[in-house]
C-alpha cells in the first residue's frame, strides 16, 4: 500500500509542477465554506519551520501537532518557533485573532501564498480544524510514517471556513463489545480528521458496565466481566477514562459520557441486587435483545446509585453534557419513566451538566437546556421543540453506522435501513422533519452500535466512509453540498483513507481510482 501511494505522489507532484494550481478543485472533506484560488504553490521544504504568535499554550500545541504530522513523512526537522517578527519565507505561521469571548468559535482563515502558509483563527480549536484542511491539501503520503519523496506542494489561495452546526459527533457503543483505550484513541484521531468535535461514549448497557464507579465497584467487577457473545468484556478505570478525555481535548473534541437508564441496565441489575424491585440480582446477559430491564424507579436506593454515578462521572468530564440514555425503557411503566427521567435530569443539573437523552425523554418535562437526541420517533423530537428544547439529529435511517450498506454486508444489522454512502450523505437535518428547522437543531451525530462489531477493523469498515459524509452535513452549508461533487471528492479521498490504514467500505457507487481499489 505504501509503495503504491508513494509512486502516485511522485507522478502527481511532478505533473502539478507544470500547471497552475487550482485550490478550488481540491478534494476536501468536509468542503470549506469559501475557497479562492491564486494559481501558484507553496512548498514545504527542509527550510520550513512552524511559527506561532502569542502566549497560548493550546495554539503552540496545535503547531506541534502539525509538525508531528509533517516530520515523519517529509523527513524535515521543522522547528516550532514563537514568532517575534514576520516569519521567514517558506514557513507556516499560526496566530489567534479572537479576544477569548467566544470559545465555541471554530472558524479559521487559511492563507496560502508562494512565500508562506498562514492560519488565523479566533481560538486554538479553529487552528486545529485548519490543520486538518492542510493535511488534505498535501499529497496523501503525508499520512505515512515513512519518509516520502514529495514534493510537498499546496495550491495557493484563501480558505475561509466555519462549521454550520456547533455539535458534530460520533457515538461509540463500548458496552455491547468493549473497545480498548487504544481503539478509542484511534477513533478520536480519525474523527478529528473530519472536523468532528464530539465523541459520545455509550458506556453502559444490558451486556456490560464499562466505567469504574468507585462507590459501586461491583458495576465493573461483575457487570463489566462479559459482552455480547460471552467474551471477556472489560472496562475503563477512571484514570483510563480521564486519559481518553485528555486525548480528545488535545484534538478539540469533547467526550459525552452516557449512562443508559432506566432501561438497558441489566449489567447494573446483575451487579447489585438492591437495584431490583424484588431485591434479586439478575443474571449477566450476552444476547442482543432490548427492552427487558429496568432500574426499580420507586426505590430510594436507586437515586443514591444514580446520584453517585452521575457525581463521579461528571467530575471526570470537562464537557458540558451528560447523556442519561432513556431509550427503549419498555419494562418501565410510563408514569415511572416520567418520574425517573425528571428526577435524573435534576441530578445531572445539580452536578453542573446539561442533559442529553434519546428522543423518548421528550415525553417528560425537560429541564432547562436539555437536548433530545432524535433517533427513532419524529413526534418525540417535535415534543422537545414544543418545550423549547434543542434536538440532536441521529435519525437511525440515515446516521446509524451499524446499519448494513446493502444486503451483502456481512457485519451490522438492518432493522432501520440499508444505508449506502449516498443515503448517509444526501439529506439535510433542517428539512428532514417538518416543524424542526435549523434554529432548533444542535447538530448531527452518527452512532455505532456494536452488537456485531468486535474489532477495530470491523469498526472502521462500518464507519468509513459514511462518517465523512455525516461530517460534511455537520460542517458544510447545505447549498454547497452536492452528491455528484461529493462522490468525486470521496473517490480521490480514498488515497488518504488508505494512507491512514483505514479499512473502509469500497462502495461501487463511488468512482474510486485504480490505486484505491483492492
Ligand atoms: C437506540 O438506538 N436505542 C437509541
């Protein structure tokens, strides 16, 4: 693979040299808001250094991250230098333009001339997003860890860019099958490349409890000891979870932890008999049915449990959200469900977090700021909007990454739909549900449920390239998005997925170049 990519780079590079460049024709995903071309090239060479202006440690870290990406494949030394004057010719230059009053602003301006490449951003997160654009403007071999020939040329021009939605996420279910810290870090690396800013971790379900709670140790000791199919399961210690949170933070991604309640709780009910109404512990469960478990909603001990879990996990989570699940509680009486969700929202708010929950929570009174995640029932999403709440869009028929591509897909399920690349890409959250316009939408998120997914290679095959399309929905304004254009960009982008070693689905709806095809 590396050798094929390398030879392609040489031929591409040498033919580029003879032509005027056109920045507007680069295959960027997600497509930037505005691109203007000036027809020349900036070249990264042995003389290139990276400058940053000011005292921001976070900006320095972004400069460092770009250098870490460029050094192994270019073989250049690339120093990081705090700028005291205008950087020298051939360098890359980061600076912040914001006054710190809008930390959520992820916009950036990337100015590329023959002499320099300049990244101006309001916040370091915008600079980090710009780095992803720069990676995609260089030859695909920039992603390899072996030294390539180059030349490392970037078309000149100006890109002005910012996201359409402030929340662009992926969800990973580590409960049905457990995934290691290393796997989660790989996911964080890959989603950051597409400018996503949220990783939602589905940490608990019937089959496993995957996060250490110090005041209830049997949740992981027993409840984390298996998974779907009867494997050994596993869990994150609090230190490991914090390590994931920090790794994500460095990539300008927040972690949203989910404790799914009051249904989907068999692992907890197996670990502590007192959480059951009859006081008897349940057996561990390794199948894939849903809707059979419920916390005992009218017992006081249940709220001691819920409070402890939310308190401990909130303290480890710097992001603003705490996801309480709330889906498919078919074994909870409707009035008990309302009682539980309303009480649990109060607990989440008490610990300073904003509630996220699956769309069913909109059948209860939502607390200030609570967000309903629309996955199944549009009437629930409308109920959230009627209450003045925002909706996060994860319609199963478009965004569920565990849905099979077509009937020949060996992994995954198809209870919601078969979802091909165009199905995942060619829709607009702001027009999908009548009555829910853009002003009510927080953003988009693509969940990967892992009933059938046991390994990182399988995960990658289901996630890519569909997630790139969802990322573009979250970032690029709908008027700029077009399936035919996207298909061409994605085809060229295949080289990059290959260079990153991603096991992606080679849909026959995409005109992959020969170098990409197996
Ligand atoms: C879900 O898919 N049960 C949220």
